[in-house]
């Protein structure tokens, strides 16, 4: 009655007084359902809870799609495991309703992101599947989904998809590793893989088939991979020598003889029975047994050696078993010059094998050292008689500890060394006084190294040379390839111009032998008038500049050293360019191309100096400097044909653009190109022993250049591809993941920004100096290397008397931050 008239408190009171718990429960349940009907869900939940019927609350919330409350009550009433089951049930419900977003949320909250990926895949929502895989399992998981996505498409579309993601090669490798070799070949065909890459895929396939025991298929794969030797080795390992010989005959005739010899060696080691024997015709083993080879095996081994055109090995085989008659017969038929020798050995063996000549051929361990010492002394005498006293001194100083074996250096050897060194000191003192101090210091150092400190001190005292002198001779190389010594000096102030230049060039040449381009550029920059304009040294100058710039662009190392490398390169190149221009009056045609190369090197050196200064701790945080660095780095990509390694240029440009979100479009394009170049370097490294230039250019030429059609950058086929990576592997992999993630971002256009060319009115890359369509050339800004806008153009007379041009905005940013002209 009370319930019918909505007097629920009275109803609960009467039920409680009655003592009937069931009645109480029914009352609360009825109250809950009444409140549910009124959509008072919180009140209904309270009533159901009072009745001890939480499951009614759960069903109520599910019925009214209040899933958050449903899960809350489930966890509160039944615990975490029930909550997980409820989420999964909800997720499956959402899947049926095609409510993929809610379903994904449930799966993710349950830690079952793989089910979310499967859901999206089954629904054909591949982009969402890739996103969910990346969110749940990282880059590796998203790659697996991308591979499956590609497989679900037609061959051309699948290839294009993987290429877009930068996963074409890794995708092909994935399908090879997972056994789907036919699809891997499809990707290789449509992706226009170079033959070397396809061969690599066949090799992996062959190794897989060999492990599976499918040797016939493995053989075909090895042959397709141009690895017949591996197929031969496989059959040899299986003991099927007939198949091994067949493969060699059909696919690699040059390996046939080696295969036959290997078969013979196999027969020797695997045939026969072990037995105790004193018979000298049996091969003795370490445990006192002898291996007995029957006549058939002996004949077969001989036949194989003879067929392999290796009679010497057949003779050695018989000699090893002391089968002299057989050995002599083989020699008689195939190596007559050995017959007499073998007959003598047979007689000696019959007499007990004592020839008495065991030590007849032993020589003194240092005989070759003594001969070399005598040869160098003789050469020095010839140079002295010819008037080349400096050359004679250099030659005498070539006689050092390397001439002899240090462990066996006898007193006689020491005397020879000391005599040669003192002769060098005497000749320098008499004929080349300018060398005396450094020769004395060098010889004193060497005397101490062979345990003669007293003699070293006496030598220094007699010639008045400071015992702490840092002047030493260091090995260098003359133009003809003869070893020499280049004196290291602290300054060239005491030398005349010719001596200073000669000394600097020798020192720079020596440092380049050890790859120290930074040190070599510093030496050349210290020449007051710059390095001499001599075509014989142009190659050295270019090597020094490129090495110094590469050092300045390195990711690690001392920042101050990198700045000094760039500045010293710029210093000597500026002087050299001015000198080349002045020398061009008489030989302009000969110097024009060289002048252009040095001007480009100088431009690169200047841009690297701008980057180093703007990136320094003193200036990097100042307004506008980061954008200057980004533009200067992107300008370096124009010089990837001869000067800047392509991987370094595109990586640096992309990394700089990546720092600011508004530059992410350009960052994607630059870094995607960098990854292509990194793959080209891997290809070069895999072709060790081949022509580096040919391999790298062949691979680079196959790169797609669509993203750079609106630029003035060199085409990929002309890139300077190095033979080692500029970027460490962990960073390369991080870049791959970042590019893959960005490729899924619909806000990224994946194109370079453009401007309108003043010549043809068409769009060209913002950083293009020479329009890709009409070849209209703009002035390059001296700060960033980007084109100068007409409305922004300013000119300035630099301290070096050069007139420089810049964009006003970039000029003001630089001068405001540094207070100096960017050119100097």
C-alpha cells in the first residue's frame, strides 16, 4: 500500500518491523526501479545498493548506455578483473556497432592495444591501425602494420605506400625474413631495386632454405644471389660432392679446381680405418694410430688433384704418406722438374731422413735490417755527392728502430744506427745549418730510445741545443713517394717567403696523410699572402678545405676546435681566391674552373662560420639567430656535388628545420632525402672492394627527385656520397621513426616552401638562388646564402674591401646579435 502511494519510507519501516529481510530487499529494489523509471539513476543506484543488488545498478547503467557509471560500479562491487572483462565486453559491443573510437579506448584502457589494431585492420581503417600500433607498441609495431597494409593493396599501390613511409627496403627485408619471398620480389621489382639489393634478398632466402633443409631450392637462390661459392660450400657440407662439382661447372668455372681439391681433402680425412700400425706408408696420428687408405681412395684423390690441375698437391699428398713411387710417377707425368728432387728425398728417407741441412738456410734475424741500413746509407751518399745535402740528411734519418727488430737489437745494430744518425748530424751542421737544431733534437731523442741517454746529453751540449726543445722531425711524403722528414716549426717569421710557403705546404701535406684537415687549414691560413697559386697544389688545397669543413660539421667534438677549423678554412680560401683572381689575367681559361671551385669552397666555409657563430652559447638564444642557422644549413645542400658530403648536408638542414614546428614540412623533405642517402651509403659499404664512385652514383641516380624539382640543388646522381656514415646508427633509427610518424600527420604537406620567381613568375623553392625553370639568378645573402629580395636588398663594404649583399632583415638580426660584419 505504502509503495503504491509512493510512501517509501513507510514501506521500508513496515518491512523492517516485519523482520522479513526478503521483504526489505524487495522494497529497496522496487524503490530503485521506480527511481530508474524517473531517470534518477543516482537514487536508483543507492536503492539497489541498499538492497545489496549492485548488479541491478550495473545492468541499469548498461541499459541506459551510461558506461562510465557501469564500469565504476563493476570495479567497486567485483574488483579489477571484473572491470577488465567488462571493458572487453564493451569494446566488442562497440566493434559490432562500428563505434571504433570508443572500442579503441576500451581496448587501450585494458592494455590490449593489439586488439584495437586488429579491429582497425579488419575494418579496413589502416591509418588508424598504424596510429594505434605506434601509440601502443612504438615504431616497430607500426612498421609491422604498415607492411600488412601494403600487402593488402595491389602491387603498385603497396609499393608506393611503403615508399611514402620510407619503409620500402625494410619492408622487402621483412617479407624475406618472414618467408613471403614472392612479395618481397614484387616490392623489389616495382621499387626498382638495384641488382645488388635483389641479390642480397636472394642470399637471405637461400640461407633460410638451407636451414629448412631444402637444398635444391637453396642452390637456386644462391645462384640468383650471385653466390655460387655458398651453394658449393652447402653441398660440400652435406657431403654431396657431385652436386658441388656440378654447381661449380655450371655457374662458377673459376671455382671448379678449388672444389675438386676440397673434395680430395675431404676423402683424405674421412676415408679409411684407424688401426695400430708401424707401416711408414700410413699416416700417423697423435694417439699412435694410423689411418689406412685403400688403393681406390688413393687413386681417386690423385685423380681429383690432377683434374684440378694441381699435380703439386697430389705429389705432396703422396709424400705425406711416404708413397714415394706414386709421388715420382705423378711428377714424371705432370711435373718433370720435381722428379729428381723426389728421388733424392726418397733415398734420404730410406737412409733415415738425416740430411744434415736443417739449419743450412737459417739467416741472421736482422740480416734484412742490415741490408736496408746499407742501402739507405748508399742512397744518402749519392744525394750528398749530387749536392742534395738536405735530401741526404733526410735519408740518413730514415734509418730508425723500424729498420731492425727491436727485440733482437744487438750492440752491432746499435752501432750502425748511431753511426748513421751522427752522420746526419754532421752533414746538417756542415751543409744545412738551418736543420741542425731539429736534427740534433731528433737524434738525441732516438739515442735515449735505444738506452744511450749520456750520448744524447753530450750531443745536445756540444751543439748548444736545449734539452727541452720541441723541434722534431715528423715523417712526410715527397712528390715521388720517397720517405722524407718535415720540420715542425712554431712560426715562419724567421723564414723568407719561399721557405715559409714550402715549409707550410710540407706540414699541411703531412697532416692530411693522417686526416687532420683542421690542422692543415690552420697552417695554410697563417701564410700572410695566402697559399701559392700553383696548380700542383690545388688538389691539396681542396682536400684540406673539405676535410676542415667536414670536421666543423661533425656532430660531436670540441666546439672551439670546430669553429677554428671553419674560420681557418675561410681565411686561407679567401686569400687564395683573391690571388687566383689576380693571376687570371694571363691564364684565365685555365684558372676559371679552379677559381669557381675555390669560390664555392669559400662560400661553404663562410656559411659554416655563420652557423658556428650563430649556434654558439653566446648568440644562440638571441632573437632570430636560430632561423639564420636553419637557412644557412639549407643553403649548404646546394654544394653536395663536390664539396659537402650529401648525408651531412641534408641531415643538418633537416635537423635544423625540425626544431621549429612551422618548418616541419621542410624538415620532413630534407630528412627523408637524408635517409635515402644513408641507404645509398649502406649500399656502398656492402660493395667493399668495388669502385666506390660508380656504386654510389649508380644507387643515388635511382633516387626519386620529385620533392626537389623546384630547387637549384644538384640531382641525386651527382651527389658526393661518402664511404662512411656522418650520423650514428641510433640517431638514424630515431630519424626514421620521426619521418614515419610525420608521414601519418595530415597537417604536414611534405613539400618545401616556395616563392614566385622574379624572372618567369613561376613558383620555385624559397631558398633557390637560381630559378629551376628560367635560370634567373638572384644575389645570395651574405648571412644565410638565401636569395636576396629586391625590397630587402642592402650592400655593405666589408673590411676586406669586398662589397657584400644581404637581406636587410637577416643583416640586422646578425649585426644586432654580434656587432660585427658577417664577412669580416
